[in-house]
């Protein structure tokens, strides 16, 4: 049973994450040199947001992922985000409920534009999860983000490798059976 002080603390975390999410998504005002994102970073807000990704609250996770999505939209924050361990935490949440998953995938898609982040994502072997999201998520936004990440991880527009190739990067797509990817990406949902 959750005590009233634990409940109040959870609500405070959720509210704080919600405010940070709104600020991180806000555009700079006219004449502003630095926007709310810069203020969040300058105040040391990245580490608490990354920590909130592991909270036992979908609301806090969703708001934290949304705020990190906003911060990751500016490439000059990528290094700070990587140093805070955001990539591995986001990858851990790829299987979260859709309300969290969308912001997680969107933040990863922003980060996947950075070479260092691409390496971390590839080392995490999350491509199979991304393939699943790209082919079967009920949300068009999540599918789009997952496809965006996969395309960034596969520069040059080459045919994506199958799950076997993703596990063994020395195999070419043809050797691993690139057609299997198409089957996986377009697999019908399981019957109810």
C-alpha cells in the first residue's frame, strides 16, 4: 500500500516532469537568445529527467521522455544527454506502453542523427524491437519514429538486414535473408 507521503511525492514528480516537458517543447520567444531548453540544461535538469525514466509511474516516464524528446531536438545537447545515460534508458523503454513509447521513440530518433548515439543504439541490439514497432505498432507516430531510427542506423538507403543479420553484423542482408525482414515488418497482428 502506498502511503500518502509517497503518493504526494509521486504526484510532485509527475507534475515537475509535466512542466519540464512543456518547457522543453516550447519554442524560443521573439528576441530570446536562449529558450527554456537552455534553462533546463543549465539548471542541471537532464539527470533528473533521465532518472524519472526509471520511475514506477507511467505519467512521470511519459513526461520525462517528452522533455527529453524536446531537448534532443537540439543537436548541441546530444553530448550532455549521452553523458547522462539517456540512450540506454530510452532503449529500455522501447517496450513500454504506447503513451510512453511514442516520446521514447521520438527522442531516440532525434539522437540517432548523432554518430555517437548511433553507435550506442547499435550496441544495444534494439533493432529487432524497432523492427517490431516499425511494422506493427498501432500508432502511426511510433511506426514513423521507429522507421526513422532504423533508416538513420542504415545510411545509404540499403535494404535493412534481417533479425539474423542484426545479431551478426558480419552477415550481409542477402546472406541473412533480407526477404525475412519484409515478412517481419509486414507480419499481421496475432489473432485476439
